[in-house]
C-alpha cells in the first residue's frame, strides 16, 4: 500500500495570509546555518592567516557560483532547442549542488596555487556542507515538480505524488538520509588520527558517488553514454577524490 501524504506542492510555509516559498526559505536557512558552522569551526581550529583564508573562501565562492550555473545549463541543454525560454530561465535562476561543489573546489585550488598555499584547507567545510545541503534539500522536496529534483515513477509504498498524479521516488529525501549517514561516518572517522584533507576527500567521494547512483532515478536528459551531465561531473569528481585519498599524507590530525 502506498504511503499517503496529503501535501499541495509547492508547500508554502507561514502563518495566516503570510506565506513564503519553501525553496527560498530552506535555501536561505541552509546558507545561514552552513556559514555559522563554518565560522565556528574556523574560530576553533583554523591556523591560516586571515588574508589567506579570505582569499581561499573568495576563490571558492566565485568557483561555486560559476560551476553551479555552468553544470545546470549542461544538465538541461536539451531545453535549448525544445523550449529556449525555459533555458533562459535556468540561466537566471538555475543552479546545481554538484556544480557548486566542484566549481568551488577548482576555485579554491586555483586560489591556493596563486597565493602559494600548499596545505589542505577542505576539512573545515565538511560539516557545514553536509548540514547546509540537507536543509536545502528539504526545500527542494517541498517545492515539488518545479524544482526538477524529483525522481522517476515508482510502485514502492513511499512514492510521492508531487502534483502530476504520478508516484515518484522522493530522491530529495533519499539524499537527506544519505547525508545523515555520511555525517555519522565522518564523526566515526574523526575518532582516530587522519591526514589533513582526508575528511573532505572522504566527503567528496561519498557524496559524488551517491549522486552518481541516485541520479539514475531522475528523469534527466542523458548527455553522454546514458549519463546526465551531473553524473559525468560526479564520476570525474569521484575519481579525483579517490586519487587524493590514496596520496601520501603531509600532516596528520588527532
């Protein structure tokens, strides 16, 4: 028997006549909470000079913005000849977490090379990314079909009707559950000494590996060899992270 969830998507939140769109609300909350967690972790453990940390963060933010836009356009490039107006809307509003993550990584590495920084800087971003992404995905779920992050049709009992009469995989909720499990794995790994940057590469490999697999349950345009643009990016990022994990560590944390 399907699980009956009576929701009218998108699920606007608020009190009385005052309502707010769930995507905007949870995306904003995700950014705020992630930023606060990042500040707390930096204050506790960061040993980088403020000028270098500011440069790295700026480079990551610029890279994340460009990556999020570029990959979402590749992901939906089929709209360019099917409905070019939707494609223009994606230019203005679209973004993807995988593109932001990989673009931010490239931006950070380019910035580090430019300022001559050789040490790993990624571990402090792991928990802010995990928590911020989980919060944001709740907004994606409550937005429904308009967010384009829903899954393919399913006969499983937890299938969700997002408003088109079709029971679909709630892939947004799958991702939230996975992020909780990944956070627990990160916490377990921290109980023993680990190389600098190891947590971030574990997070990167875990998240991108999950996204590569879960995106087979999404009705996306398959750009290359049966894979979507996001899946191709996930595969490349996953291989990069695995290679980094096998390299000899420079600094060990305990």
